[in-house]
C-alpha cells in the first residue's frame, strides 16, 4: 500500500537537522547523517508515501512531515533461539 | 506574532528561560557558583515529606513492591564459595510497579507536581524505562504525555529493547517522538517544551530523585522485617545516577548509615555513545558505562540546570560487569528462581553474585531492582539481534567479552568476577571536570566544601587531589 486515506494511522518523518546543521563535536559517522524524527498519527487528508502529510497525534497535536509508512506495527520479538542460553541453570551445568 | 528563531544555536541560547517555564522552579535560588549549590535545600525545597511521597506513589500504583530472598541462587553461590562464605541474596521486585520498573517512583512524583502546578501535559527525553513510567503516570493523572526517544540508526534500525520501549510508551497513550542517533535529542526536547508549554519531567529534577528515596526506605524496612537487621550491602544498577542517589538517601533516612552502596554498570568500553555505527552494537540501552562513568564524574551535564542525581556523593564501590555475565545471570534467575525479568535490571544482580561470594554467610546483600520483560526487552531478543548484526555470541571466559564485537556468556557461575573500579580515579576525574566548569584558581571555600560533599571526601583531600592534578598537568 502506498496511499493513505484520511483517518489512517500512519508514520510521518521530519528532517530536524541536516548534516551541516548538526551539533558541534559529534562523531564523524553521525555528523554525516541528518537528524530525523518519526511519529505516528491519524492522517488528516489522503496522501501518498513521500508526499507531505499532516497528522493528529494520539494526544491531539497536529504535526506535519513526509508520509513515510502506512505500516505502523511493532514487529520486535523474542528473536531466534540462542542455544547458548538453554543449558544455563539446568542439571547439565549444575 | 513574532516568528521565533528555531535554529539549533538560537534555541539552545533560550535554554534557561525554557527550563524555568517548564519546571516552575528557579535554580538560581540554590546556586552559589558554576560549581557549588545548596543541594540539600534544593531537595527539601520540593516540599514533600517521606509520608507525602509514599501516599502519592500509592495513589498511582508505585511502591510497596515485594522483597524476595533468592534462596536457590544463594545456595548456588555457596557451592562455589570458600567455606563460611556466600551472603544471603535478596531482590526487590520493582517490576511490580505500574509500568514495570523503579522509574515509576520518579514519574509518579513528577506527574503529581506537574498536575499540582497546572500543566496540561509532561515531556521526558529518555530512551530508558522512564519513558513508559512517565507515560503511565501521566495517564493516571489525566495529563498529556510526549516522550522523546533516540530509537534508530541511519539504516532506520533500532535495538529490540528500544523498540519495545517505544511501544510501551504508546501503549500508555503517549505521543512518541522517535529520533535517529545523536545528542541533539536535547534540542528536540527544548523545542517541544517551548511549543507545548508542558512540564519538563526530566529524570534529574529533585522531584524525581526524592521519589526514589521510598525504594531505599522500603528496602531497609523489609530487610529488617525478614532478617532482623539492616542490609550489609545494596547493589544498584547505575546509569544516570538517580537510582543510586535516591536509594542511598532512602537508606540513610531509614537509619542504615553502614550499608555499603555498590554501584554496578555494564562495561561498554570502546563504544562511542553518540556514534551512528556503534548505536546498535551496544546490546544494552541503559545501565551501562556510557552513562555511568560520565554521570558519576560530572553530574551537571543534563537537561536541568543542576542535577539532583549525584552518585559519587553516596557510592562506596563501583563494579563493572560484562554483557555476557548479565545475560548469564538473567537466564539463571529464570531457571533457579522462577523470575523472568528484563536484562538491564539484572546488572546489579550480577554484581551481587560476586559480592556475596566474598561475604560471610550471615551477611545480607540486596539487589534493589528488577524490570519487566517481554518481546524485545529480553536477553534472548538482544542476543539474537546482536548475532544478526555480526556480533559474535558464544560461551567462554567473561574476560574475552569485547563490547560491540563479542558477547561471551560465562560457562559457569564461578567465572563471574566483575571488575571493581578505582573510586579515587573517578573522584580525580570529577575534580578535573569541575575545573573545566569553573577555573580552580577561582574556587572559594564553598566550592571546595561542595566538591568534598559531592565525592564523599573532605576538603583537605580535595585540595591535595587538585594539587596532584595541577602538578601532573605542569609535568606534561
């Protein structure tokens, strides 16, 4: 899906600081990247990914930015099994 | 209306006025010099008694958490200790607070204060458990909440532990401003405070730290009730310093002046905290040396003019542990004690094991927190993520653990060692930082006595240390 309909829960992105605007003294690798902000909200109008979008956040603030994603799901998990952990605390290691 | 200049420089220049407006408190009332201020007057100035704090916390489901004896772990430690050694290990199950960590104690007082002063909402800049705590306690007081978090690197990827923290904040109804890597998080915090007029629920206000005092007091009362005496040592996971400061102050208020205060952090030596590349190679998002050392050696580097968290004032010992050691103990806690808890909170449990081994069997060591666990906030999640990102994960000797390269999980309990830090080295470092903040040639008696109190020494010691440092400099 690349198009959001008014009222969809979406993620927008704002450019906060371009690389040349970043704070002095930060590491070189970080300095080469922009400071980005992402936030979720209900979109106030139809828009396609990459277009400007205005959202209302969960607390009711209106924020604008580039529509980044329509997929706002959290997908973090317990991760793949780490076999190295399994035998800790068992008879095998008593 | 005049359009305000929102550039980084212009906004940072408005820092003091934004802070004042967002806290309803003027730090100038306590300040003597760029170094010295009246710490105790600032803490008392919150106006809350210990009873008030208890009552406020009980209203929003914080405090009164259980203290459990870890009998099976104690037995396991005794089996690898010399005869007669192996102190009793207890843990305060802080995961039982609303929002799942001791940070609820801080947030509950901040939320109460924000509400009392008439703010419509509160904001905190944090990538730790404090975000969920502020969100949960704001919700309970009917306040709006914004959490500013450093979440993802330039590839858009965040450690599972941090992603879970974002999720938790949203679960409690907060707006989460998720940022890429960099210290300019502070700029976003200031900007958002100015835009909204909300309360700055900084981790480092006197309200927050006073909130942790109840942890130390409860712990003392519960240990006495269960064992008939005060704890001999309390192990405290150390990052920003509020956990140690509040707990130690609570122990003092509960008449435990002889309890040894042992701080503990995960050693992340070699990784740069503000580096985009290192961001996802830490495998811990808090409780580590990237916060622990700088905040101990100079507390006044935070989002408020003077920090109420002053770890060296209270710390007797500082132990570093490896990532692998903490993950090992986290697994052991589940298997031996039936308590599945988050890894970051188990940092101090790791130190407790090595400490208990050196202590007599009738002595008591208390681990003063646990944190909740779940998808992302779990040692298996963090290890799986590390492995996917090219970090070696294996069993072996803890000394082979290299932060960002290899996580080495001990093969057996007897390998847990921790590394005791040289406290005087930390104190020297503090004095050097103080001299950077305000030239030592201009220090008054008040500065010397403040520094002495702040690092748990006397003024003669501070003067001798300063002379040594100056000599060293002249030699170079």
